[in-house]
């Protein structure tokens, strides 16, 4: 752990970024010199320093699509699952695809600040090796795909900081097991994406990189903690990325950026070697999962990883093979309109109703209204267990260098539930967790049909609203709920905000302080113009395959 | 938690036992009045009080077999899996079978003190209901079987104490989920079996019941903590029983009593509602599993429970269906001759060699020598995590009533590793555990064959010797190793001590203090005359089905 002054370290982090940009432009120069000019003149979400958030465009994705060369877009705007087929057919070389994605990611990163570091040297070597061995490699399930990985995921010869400057010296000499698996399956990381200070934030600010903004509206956050992944995939400058999630960190950025994201069940995907604060705390476990604009690629990625038998490399994984699901009965889906703690804001409430009414038209689907079961209690339990040390470990990563505490970190650590626990208190909360899990399971099963036909999934909000304004993403209940239960959730796109339909409900009476806070953030639909609206599809543990099958129905509604 | 003086409570515990004997004899009287005389004159392993260990016969099982009426033995000496078939065919009524097992258990309990409490009223009702519904019920997989359950398993309207007097007021109004499942499958508890003070003991002494002795040699312990289960099944007075295991508590009593026992993987069988000290501690999790003299019944029991989808009632369970294994290659088995911490004593070393040489004759088996990997470190890690509170919870259960601390409890709590841990220390040990699990998995996989064919299982000692003399079962390494790793272990019978072959090795030089202690306990083979010799078959996580298939080969050697 470093103890140098944080400002020097922040300069070092900026250097790492800038060096990687320089190297990328050196190894993958723009074909047309005008492109470099365009690139240099893009409105930047990166400032001079990490405390300067630049001057991003109001709608970065518009600038991105207008300014990115057509030749690049020909590749990067293709559905990545389709691109994968073309790579396997040899329509494009891996190098061509990589070059396009580097150019796209350079533009994206300038516009929304989603990349922590480009990996031009390594990615070039991977791409060349694959191209050289096309015949032997083309049948690999992820042949030739450049992918993004969240900064906190070990990648050989890089420092892993999870957003804290003091760890700039923590250089690993290995790849995370999941990275090794993906490499063996033909994919390779080309960028490491931004994550916030200490990761416990549904936004993406750090003194390592500044602030990542939402591609659809830069006044809004991209979400977090897998914020860079959300933004880079939301803007289409990556094919698929890996995030991690202990309270919403895959789902919130997937939702805020209009893409698919999977919070998998503990033990389904390998992530035991990921870094974070509170390492060794096991009361609530983090999981990993993909974020991508393509449901098909999400499925291929999950299947490829699980087909590799990750339980033989990561003892946290469970030996449950990937098994496609076939429905031989009506699919029974619950709709959770509210958790009765924070009422969903107009765009989310509308999206739920719209999905519901579309599903009602399907003969193979049966809908039920799913009532929440003590969600406030769930938040109380999980909030108590997140920081068993009262946040001491997190704080120590800052005091080591004098790194200031981000407003969001400070907020999460100041919650009543956050205090150092003695062993009997940890046990007490674990027992409360176990009892809650048992009671919730019973609640879920009470929605089985009269013949015992099971409730297959529940559609629920992922967040009370669409992407939040910066520094206001404070209600975790719609995501942390499923972390406490360890239920998998597939986040799916469900349209966009509609400024004419989604007006604030001026007659609404908030239920409590948090509900009031959230309600008041929604001052007008216009403030959130452009924002995607996503929802979550929740299942019982280890039902990822089923969620993906239902996801295909939701995609095609 | 009660605070009355422990002596009064101990009297109450004795009353509970005696009342249950009386009620059993009332509802299930011996047919021949002479049997009652025989029963009354049996040498008793129960004294007048719980601190008086009675005057058990030197070889209780001999007395048992000599004195038990032939009509009872006709039923109870039948392989329980065969008996199950006859119950389903209607050869015997459930009531007849129950009566025989009650009589057998009355004899057994007097001889070895294995029953905490008989359940005549409930069992009679279960049996009558099954008999009355024979046609509809006979196809239940466990139709009509009276089974035993360890005292710490919730059973409706009974106090659950796990051997601590202070909990005599903890009367539950529900059955454990696994009990509910077994009832639904046609089996029913007829006795609750003894377990030691606070459960953290590989023996079976408590101030609730006194001391359970080994049926084959009463100078030896029956093992623990599922000691009553080991003894009652070892003497053949139960068909199958349920124990629990966090450090050897199913395997050690199975081994000491010459029967089969399965320590299942965490999440395979439901036990989240079992009681113990340290409830809510999750760093090392306890599991449940069957103990029985019949491997076939062990398999039927496991399969029946898992077929019921326990993950739908117990959120700790994982949705892995029961799946019979077929070998389409040679079965690759490792032999672990020593953990290099404590050298196995002569009977165990010999049994390992004998099993090895018999397996060498099989064309479908391939043997490899399996080397231990830092087993001493495993003990250090798990010992640190057993009592995260430094034993405060355990101690509080005694101080509440003034209950004296058993020598074995005192010993386990006095280990260097046992101290109250601060949160960062718990995390540190959890990280050590995670790293060790990963390294051990790699070690295991290094024994795959050249073509990658997997190592299917490892045969290893369960304890350095056969059943230990009372108050000397102090080395947990051969069992706790697999708790730390969460690997399933099937304990299997491998013969008996041979006083002519198993002489102490007088030239042996102990490796360390524990090794010396264990070595010195083995003063002569004669001290252990009659003791069964068992071994363990270890597999990777969730490979219970495979262990049972290999178990069939071992049984038929």
C-alpha cells in the first residue's frame, strides 16, 4: 500500500491513461489524419486532472455516432454476436476488428471517460496470434472478440486499485481465472474500464480517473461500480465486458446505459481472485457477470465460461453445468411494481406496465402480481453486513495517501448500519440473513400455481428511476435485495424515457425520507432526457439459463 | 437460556430419558416377561446420575446379541435396505418393525448409553398411520423405516440442547426441514441420540446424558459429536441416522463403530435449522449426513432427500439433482498413507495397505499414491475459524447454569488458535482458507492422468487409529482437513483390529508433540481389541454419487 501524497499518485494514474492512449494511437493510428483532428477536438469528459470533470457533450453518444469514421462503425455498430460469426467466417480479421474497437473506445473514452487504461500491446499480440492460427482457432466460441474488463479484475503486469490510489503499486503477475478462461475461448481484453473509489458506489467517480458520465445524457451518472463497463458497452465501444456486483454494481450500470447485464448466482462464475476492500469478508459475497448490448453474446459468454468447468480452478464455484432450458408449460412471471420502500418514478412505473401489457398478449406466458416481502428489512440486514469493520479498511485506503473521500463513499459509510461489528453481532446479522432468505423463498414459492407449477421469474425495477443525476444514486434497495438473497438477475432494456409521458406525479406523498429524496430528484422528465429505461428479471438461485430464455421473449416483445 | 443450577437440570434430563423409557415399555411392552428381567439386569453404561458412567460390559455388542430376543433380531439384524424391501412388500407391518427397533434400542441404550430420548408416542402414531395407508404409502422410498436423529436436530415439542443443560427450555414447535422431508418419504424418527457438550468433541460426553461408549469395547469412545448415532447404528439398533459434521462429527463416530457415514458437501443436504453453539458463524459451515451399517440405505436416504429438491425449503442448499454415476474409464483412486502431521497407527496403516492391494487386483481401477499438501496449515486455519469469538458463546452456555466444562471441551477451547478474533483477523483467516482451497484443488488435479482423466477419489485415514480410549480423541486432522476444503467423504468399514498383526511400532520416532501423544495412546493392540477399522473415501465437491459407486466396489472387495 502506497503512502505518497495522493496528488502525485493521481498524476501517475493520469500518466498511465495518457501513455496508454499514446501507445494505442502509435500501434493503431487513425487511417485518415482528419480523424485525429476530430478526436482531439471532441468535448472531453476528462479534465486536466482527476478533480476536473472536463466539459462533456450533453449527449455524448450523438457526438460519438456523428464523429466516428464510418469504417469503424461498420464493425462496432454491428451486433457483437453477429460480428462474432463474421470473425469465425473470416469476413474480418481479428486485427481489423480490434483496430475498430480501439478507435471506437478512444472516442468513447474521451466523450464519457469510461476507460481506465487501454491495452494496445497485449491486445495486438493476442489478435496477431489468433489471426495467425485462424484455422485452428476459428471454432473457439468467442474467437477474436476484443472485450473490456473492469479495472478491479486482475490482469497481468498491471496494478489493481479498484479506484484507490494507494494500490497503484499492487501489480499482479497473473490474470484472473475468468480472464484466463476467456483467453482460452478466443476473447481477449483490450481495455480496462473505470470503477469508483472503493467500489461501494452506484456511480463512477474516483481520484484515479475523475468521473465517468452517461453516454445518453452527461448530466446523469453511468452508474457503478462497473460504471466504465456500463458506459463503454452502452455507447457500443466494446463487445462485452466483465463487471462485479455486491449491491447492484453490474445491474445499475447496465440499466443506466440501456444494455443487458447479468448478476449471476454466487458460485456460477469464477471471481474469487477479484480485488476489493473488505477482502475475506464472506457474509455478503460479490459475484461477476457480463454487461453487453447483445443478449446472444451474453449467453455465449456465460455458456463458454461455465462450459470450461470453472469449479476446477476456482473453489468458490459450484459444479453446475450450463443447461439450456425448455419450457413445457406456460412461463409464469411475477411483476413487482414496487418494493413498498421507494416508489418507482414515472418512467420505470410506465415501463413495468408496458412490459406487463405486452406480455399479457402472449399465449405462452402467465402473469401474476408479485408483492414485496419486507424489503426494508433486507436493506437493514445487508447494510449491516457490507462493512463488518465499520468501514475501517475502506478508510485506511484513503488515509494512507490523504486521498479525499468521495461524497458517495462518505455517504455510504455514514449510514446508521455501518459500524464495527463484534463477532456476536456478525453472527446475529448472518442469522437474520438466513432467516430472511428462508422466509423469502417461501414467499416466492407461494406464487406457484394451483398445480404447483413454479413461478419462473419476477420482473422488477433495477433502480427507482432511470440513470440518476450525479451524486444522487442513493437507493440500492432494488438491487441489494437480490444480493442478500443471492438470486440472479438479468437486466434488460425496456425503452427510453418519454418526456411527454413521464411527467413527475405532483400529487405523490412520499412514504419515508428515502422515498422523499428519490421523489425530489425527479424534478422533471426533461432533466433525464435521453435516458434508457431498463428493468430486471429475477430468478431463484442458479436459474441463469432460464432468465436468458425469458430474456429472449422480452427482447422480441 | 436457563439459569437454574446445573445439577437440577441434569436431574431433569435424566427424568426425560427415564420417562421416555417408561413410556416406551408401556406402549411397546416386551412380549415375554423374562425379557424385562434380562433388560433390567443388563450391565448399564448409564449411572445413577450423569456424572456416573455406570458399569458397562467390556464388549456391549456381545451382550446385546446374546440377550436380545431372537424375534427382535430377526428384524433388526436384517440389512436395513433388505428390511425396507420387506416393509414395502408387506412382509412386516411398520408397527412390528418399530416394536423390534424400540426393543433393540432399549437394550442398546442401556448397554452403551446412545439414546438421549425415545419417541414412543410420536413413532407409534407415524407407524399406525403408515400401516393404515399401506396401499398408498408403500411406494414411498423409505416406507416404514424407523430412523434415529441426533439430539441437536429440531424435532417438534422437544427441547434442543446440543448437550448443554441451559437449553433444556429451548422447545421447538417445528421439525427440521430434513425431518419433514424424511417423514414425507415414509421414514420417521423413533429415538433422539446422544451428543456431547457443545458438540465440539470427537467423543460423546455431556451432563445431559453421561457418556456413550463404544459397542465393541467400552473402554473406547464411540466418537462424536454424532456419538449416539455411531453407537446405535454400530450395534444395529437403528436403520439409519442423521448426524452433523463440522470437524469430523459424522465420520469419526461412523469410523469408530464400523459403519458407513457420509459428510456431504455444503449445500447438498438441508441442515440450516440445526442448533449448535456459534450459530451464525459462516466461515466454516456444518453439514449433515447419514450414518448406517447399510451402504444401500445410505444411498437411498441421500437420493430420497435430494430428490425432494431441498433447495426449495432450505436456501443454503444448491439445486444439484441426484445423478447416478457411470464410469466409462478406469476409476482413478489416490491413496493417502499419511498427512505427514500424525502418522497413522498400525491398524489403520495396515487397512490402507490391504485395501490398496485388493484394489490393485481390479482391472477397472487405477491407483496412485496421493501426497498430502500442507495439512498442518489446514488445521491452523480451521482451528482459528471454529471459535471466532474465542469460545465465549460456548462458555456462556455453561456459566449460565454452572455446568462444569468437560475435559474435552476445555481442551479444544485451550488451543492456541482459539482466541476472540477482530473482524480483520476473521477476514485474514478467510483469505487463508480461500487460498488454501485453491492450492489444494490444484494439487488434487495434478493427479489427473496424462490424458487429463480425473482423479476420482482419495482413500485416506479418518483418524490416526481405531476408536480412541476415552478422553484421548484429540487429533482432528484427518477429518477437519476436508471440512476446510468442503470435500465430501464417505467413511467405509475396512475390517477390525488384529491384535496379532497390529502391534505398536516400538522403533517409531514421533514427528511432533501431537504425533507423540497419539503414538503413546497406542500402548498395545489388546487395549483396542474388537475395534472396527474404517477408512474414508474423499471426493471433490458435490461428488457424493461417485463416492457411493466407488463405495460399492470397496464393500465388495
